[in-house]
C-alpha cells in the first residue's frame, strides 16, 4: 500500500508562500528568488498543517535549511514564548557557526534571537542566554550534555515552551553512540521541561528513509517490519541529477613509486591544472594525514617560489584557525586549498568550489556522497579527484591494490546502484548506559535505585536492557566508587564519578584519548593525543614545530617553529 506520509516533489504545484510571516516573505523578495523550491513549499504545508515529526531529504544546496526554518520561525513569530522556541542540533561547531551567520540577517528582521552554544563560544554570550532563554538555540550534543549537567535546575525554564527540535545531518547521528546520546538528551529535556516539541530532521545522505523516520521519533528498535510509518512525514525531492566527473590516480610502493610523486601529482591537481586560481578541498581520512599533506604541499609551494595558499581544518586545531580556514574558503579572492577531515564534510556553505580531492578510499559510500556534494553547488557538476596509495607490505597477497579496489567499489556502489549504508541497531549500548547513569546522578543528585532505573531504562536506546543487567552495572559502579550508596539506600556520585563527570571529556560519549594543548608564545595552535619528547618535532596546523618544553600535569606542550623542513 502507498505511504501517504511520503511527499515527493519535482516541481511546485501550490503557493504556500503567502502563509509565511511578512518578514520572511520580505527576505525572500530581497534575495530575488523567483519561486520557492518544491521541498520548501511541501515543508510549509507540513509544518503549518501537521502535528508529527518531519524528515526533509534532498541533495546538497537544495534549500533544506530554509525549508525547515521559514515555516518554523513564521510560527515562532506569531506566538509569544516564555523560553527557547527552537532547539537546533548540529553535528559540528563549524556547521553551527555557518548556520548562525546564515540565519542571523533573517532572524534580525523578525526580532527572533539566535544563540550559539559550543566550546568556542564566549561565556558572556552563554550567560545572556541563560538569563533570557528565547528564540533559537544552536548547539552540539556535547554542549547539550554539558548544559544538562551544569544547568540542571534551569532546564525547565530554558525549554518549557520548546516547540521544535531541528536535527541537521540526521545521517551523521543515526548509526553512532553520539546519536543514541542525543536521543537520551532530548528525552531528558522533554521530561524535565514537560514539553513535547515536534522534530524536524534534515539530510542529503540517507540509505534507509524508514529507519531515519523511526529514529527521528526516538524509536530505536522497530516493533514490526512496517515501522517508520504514519507519524513522520517524509518530504523528498528527486531533483535534477548532477553531472559527476571522477578521476583516480593510483600510486604503489610495490612498483617503487615514492611519496614525493603522490604529493607532486596532488599539487598539480590543486594548483596548476585546471584550477590555478580556484578553490579546492582536499579530504583525508585522519588528522595526521591532513597535517602531513598540508606540510608537504606547503613545502612544494616553497620550492616553486609560489604563494602559500594552503590551510588545514580538523577538530584538533584551535577554533580561531578553523574559523580562518572557513572564512578564506568563503570570501578570500584567489586560490585557496584547504586540507580537511570530516569537519568540512557536512553542510557548511563554502560557496563555489572548483574541485574536491579525496586522499585514499573514502570510509563509506555516505562519506563519498557528502564530499562529492561539496563541489558543483553552483555549476551543477560535481568533480572529485582521488589520490590513492597502496603500500608495499612485502608479501604477494598484500601486493593486491586493496585501497584502489575499495575506492572503485565505493564509487560504483553509489553511481550505479545509489547504495548508501543503512543504520545498524545496537540493542545493548552498555557504555552509553553507564555514561547516562552518571550524568543523571550528576544533574539531579541522589536517587533511590528504583527511580534511577526508571529514569535511565525508559530512555530510548535502553529499551532492551534487562533490569538485572542494570542492577549488576550499578553494583559494579558502586564497587569502583563511581557511585556511592548512602545509609538511606539512595545512590549518588562517588569520588571517582565526581572526578570523571567534572572533566570536559565526559560530555562526549564516544571514547576520548588524553589530549595535550600545543602552545606557541602563549597562543594555542590545537591539540595532539601524544606527548612528544623534548626537542622532538610534531606537525600541527599544517606546519612543523619543535618541542621546547611541556607541562605534563596541565597537559600543555610548548613549541617553536621548526621551519619548513
């Protein structure tokens, strides 16, 4: 039977424009838009006339953000709210920063405040939000965890009138412990504030629409094969298929090709032909690879007497350096080449890109689609160049070019079959169970065991955790002094639990390695997860640094420039 909650739009067949608030219509007029896109018209109808959650699935640069926000802020402007009206969840700080800049001119017209909250945002901005919660709050899951922990007594006041939760890049959350953590956080907010907001999910990269609709509602495990049905409206745009150009260079140690040849070819692709005056993102699969690649490209530019147009962007460099790299991609005249990990993969509007480069096989078909989608936003032609290297391991079997084969497989899976990985259910997330138990005890204080079990085991990811398993976990945490049992039989954080929860690394549920801040003349360059020897060298922010000292107790490394060698 057809699913009446799937809306597929190829073109506009209605005129919902008139339902938008006057300041939104004025903004659209001044942008010189001739018409709204199909998904935007469909979203207006779904937001104004529906009551359930909404999933908006369409390609990159298709107007998903506007599709969600135009009707939502129109409703927000019509109703006086006594708290935050919209909670926007973004997977990356950079994406939140981009959306903040993008939405501010529109929201200023409607006198709707928009607040950012993540690790790079100043305390004064956060304090003003806590004093006057209103409008739209843009936040990452890690910062939302910190908010639940540090401001537990204010959660009800912050979100009592919460009407909408917008989750950007839904696919980035669905199949990860981070996404399960987010579902816990949203359920905790709803219980504490007594609100029942509608959820809107946005994504350009989904392999299983029903699973995404189900996840968006907070239903982690399907109760029957048809789960994902009538309570979540799917707005999907077929769109025009983008022209795609794919080129692959393969280098192998087995045939004696040196590293230098890879970087020489990469330099030419980025700087000499055919984009000598254009902008390019080089994606790598690790932070170390990003640093090594940036340093190598800068060295080649120095040898040629060419301008240094190379930037690096990943989660371990300082926020100011990431912001500079983003700004250069958006606004700098002339060529810019930014070497990045997945931090530039999702959603950020970086304007016209001439080329995308991928070093090595992408980690998944979804990553390939996201990265390819960075290019061709204006021209309609996506262009990606692969630089693939296979190392000589010394035996015949591993002489097979596995990285080349993986690269071809990922490209063919998507281009020929439109295949993208689906989400995998994890029915027993014990690590997250432990994490949320400590978080709830830290935020609410001592709890009777039955009440704690109710609060934790009713969170969506723990629907299949047996009560007996949870009892054993609590006993283990008590024996390790993460939890303490009072004489009255109640539970509260123990000494070890206090130490763990009070460290900033607790906000992220996924495993975290010890990190060291790298400082040059008091200015933070970023972080690394190892302690190098004094006098040794390390690569960070696309340059080489020599270690002149460190403070292991405060996790700080002091460096000076090591030149270009």
